[in-house]
C-alpha cells in the first residue's frame, strides 16, 4: 500500500480529480506546508503531490531541497516547457497540468514509485556484499516469530493475566452485538496486558483492510489508511498466520514493503485475526510507552484475544446481516398492498402483516402465536389444507365469514431444508373495491349499450317517419295529382306497417313472452304457416309445403310459432337471390318422440354464419329490421321447449325446428331440455 500526500487548496477541482485518477492509492489531502512537513517527518510517504497554483515553488524551495530525488510530482496550471523542467529541483520527478490529471497522472506516479523501488533493490544488493549482522533473538521467543531487539527475560507466570483482563475479556464477548463496544472492550483488555502507545484494528472489506478502531492515532490519518489484501503485510499474515514483528534487517523486497507498511500504520507488531482459516482483520500495536520489550506471554495472550475477536466480529456480522434481512422482510410485509398470513408446522400463526390486520380488523399482537382457529373461515381451512396436502390455491375467490367480505386468495406450502412441510402461507386481498368497480363498469357498459340501441332504433324509425311527414306536407299544399297522391298513400301505409313490424320485433326479442299453449296438429300448423307466409312473400320467391303421413301433435302457441316460421322465411328471402324456391316439410324423429319441421332452400349465406346469428345479442345487431329475424325465431322456438338448427345436405340449406311430440296417454309433452342450439 502506498500513501501519497497531496498539497492543494483547490478542494473543488484538483483534490477530487487526483483522487479519481489515483483510486489504487491512498491520497492524503493537506492544505499547508506545515502539515506536509509534519506528516513527512512522522510517516513514510511514497510520493508528494504539490499543486503549485495554490503553493508557489519559491515558497517550497527549502523543503524540496531537503527531499530525496524523485519524491515529488507537481501539478501545474499549464504544461511546462523543457527549459522550465530542467530548472526544477532534483526531488521533483515530473509534472502534469490540470487538464491532464485523469489521463497522465497515474502513469507518472507509477513510474516515480517504480524508480524508488529500483533504488531500494540496489541498496539491498549493496548490503548483500557486506557481512550480515546477527539476528537479535531472545531465549523465550518461538523460533518462527520475528522478534524485537532488546528482548528481556520473561517475568514470573501469571503476571500478564490479571483480574481486569479477564473482566474486560468477558465484557468483550458479551458486547450485545455492538461492534463499537466490542472494540472498546478489546482495546481495554490489551491495555491491561501491555501499555502500548498506539494500536489499530483493521477489518477486511472486499479487497482492502480499513481501520475500524484505533488508539493513539491521528483520527484523520486513520480514516484514510488502507491495506490491500495482496499487500506485503496482509499476504504474510494470511500465509503464515503468525505474529509479525517489524523487520530489522532486509533480505528481500517483501521485507522492505512490510516495514514501510508497518511504519505507515505506526506499529511494531501485527497480529492476524483469522476465522475459519481466512484472514478477516489485522491488529496492530506499537511499542510500549515505557519502551520495554514485549514478553512472550503478552504476545500469546494478545494473539489469543485476536482469535476470539475474529470469531466475535463474524458473529456480529452474521447477527447484523440476519437483523437486516429480518427488517427488510418486515418492511416488505408492512408495505404490501395485500394481506399475508403464515403458519408453522404446529399450526401456529407466525406472520400476520399490517394489511392483513386492516382487512380482517384483527390485532396482530393477539393473532401472532395463536392457532388457526383465530382466523375467519375459510382462511384457516385453506392454510391447513395447503400445509397438509400441498394443494395450492391460485387466484381463488372466497367470502369470509361472518363478515361476508369477498377476498382473492393465493396459498403456498413452506418447506424446510430437507424439503419437508414446514408450514403454509397465504396472500389475500380485499375484492370489495374491485367488485364495486366491476359493477360500475357494468353499469357504464349497459348505459353505453342502451345509447347505441337507441341510436339504432332512431335510425330505423326515422326513415318511415320521413315518408309520413312528406305526405302530410303535400296534404297541406292540397296537391291534385292523383297518381302522386296514390303513391304517397301507399308509401305511408308501407311505412306504418314497417314501424309496426319493427316494434313487434323489438318487443318480442326484448321481453318475456307469455305463451298460450294448445294441442296443435303439425300438418295444420304447416298449412297455416304457408298460407300466412304466402300473403306477404314477394313475387321473386315461392313457397310450397309437404305434409306428414299421419297426425302428430305438439303443445304450441299457434300465433307465435307461425310468427317464428314467418321470420325464418323472411330471413331466407333476405339471404337468397330472386327465383329461390322454399319448401316446408315435417318428419317424425327419435322413435316419434320429436317432430322436425324443415324449411328448405338453395343458396344463401354459409351455414356457419347463419348459426352464429342464432345467438347474436341485440347490441351486436346492425340492421334491426332484417337481422332480428333469426334471433326472434330462435327465442320463440326455445320458449316451446324446442331448438333451432341450420343444416346443409345435398347442396340445399334448411332451417330445422325440432319440437317434442305430445304423449296422448299423459296429455303432456315428452320431457326435453330446451333452449339449446344444435351443434353449439
């Protein structure tokens, strides 16, 4: 980890740009030269960045001349020319202008640091040719732990585990999942063991270690200190898992980097905080305030406390993670627009959110922990069924008892880690507003339909009324043209008949008919129907009949049934070209239980189109005068306990009316489920 000092007063421009460009380094911003000199005298800085727009080089001359070569990079308002660069002090490695900070500064800093590392390696190479000084060791220290010089013999056993240490250690483990209190008790415990001048606790966050608690360090400095996980000190602690003393003699680049990092942390000993074989933190202490060496027992106790601290930190992290998840889930449940209820395998209610309380008007404090019987029916039954059988309800609508409140329900089964039933849950919503909205929408649709129907009726009625109004105007003018007079009399008569037929159709189609049923002979009905139709049949079409052999009787309203036949013939006339021949006949079917009256014709619309018109609603009819014929006939036949069908056989189409035959022995019609359309 490299710590860079930035001397600049331009917090709005230079400082954020430099930090953004040097994200891989720790940049310590300073405002005055005094702060820079103080920091440089106490902490090993990798590089100095100086903004000469806020601090002139002339005022920094003495300070820059005291520095080693290539220790400074200056930030200038404009790019320097070659001559100006040659006149810079030896301590200045390079320069970058304001506009090039993001693009050029990272490369310049990397080259400057690389040159410093090269000089350190050269110094190590020179030292390798000199006789090595013997390592300073102490008889009471493990051979695998680096030690400090001047080590004294250990004191009598038990001296370093006083009562206060045990008390603070117990407080540390019962810190009630408060990380700050945990660190405070840990620091107190260490101070009871050894009165050190400085200490810091660093925890890993992603790829760096940050200072979370400290004693004796500058707070502003501690907030900016970071160690990369792949740094020299962190790598050594993770690899060995042992106590690390600050190196005294340098044998490789790693030792130099470790010493630089420990100088930066202002410590002489670093302890690994390991949990499940993974380095999660680093505890650093400086020398004792009395400058006495550390004893073996002191280091071992602190090392042991660090192990317990690592476990406690992970437990607190887990607790806070679980607490966060619980609060997150609680917030979701409280903000849901639907009610939610969950039960465990013991049929106890474990979840009852705020919306469920509002919908059911129940107090959550009285419901949670209670039995299923506390819930209104059928919520408890659905929860129990889903938990026991696994049957899940989807978009199920039910009515709560005894309130009669309509709700929509979705249920699901809860499983444990072994896929065994662990409970059940339901999500439900109040459908009262939805039902009201549907009713309002239905009323609006009905109103719109009525408006459309009125427009259609007005259009159909307006044409005949126009003829009548014209004739009345001619009467007022006392026209003497007999031919014109006769023409308008005929036209008015036709218009009145047209209005009468239209009103009769609308009444028949829209209202419930009271039929006058009598015992009628099929042959007589056919004969009367053909005679009635012939009177109003246009000359372009002709109709014939074919009577049955024998007598068959049905229960019918003669007038209404003949009207139905007449409307069917009118429909055939509208569908077929001039010259079409129409024939009516009847046959007994199904062992004489039914009689079928067929109206046969050639040509016209397709059978499927006519069959769709049988059940066409009034609001979908465009021409009320012609398109009402088939629906009205179907309604009348349906009222006679019969049905109507359209068939195509041998190239000819036929409307088929099927009616139940009277059973003379009982004087009643053969039972038949009417009101259906064959083929539907």
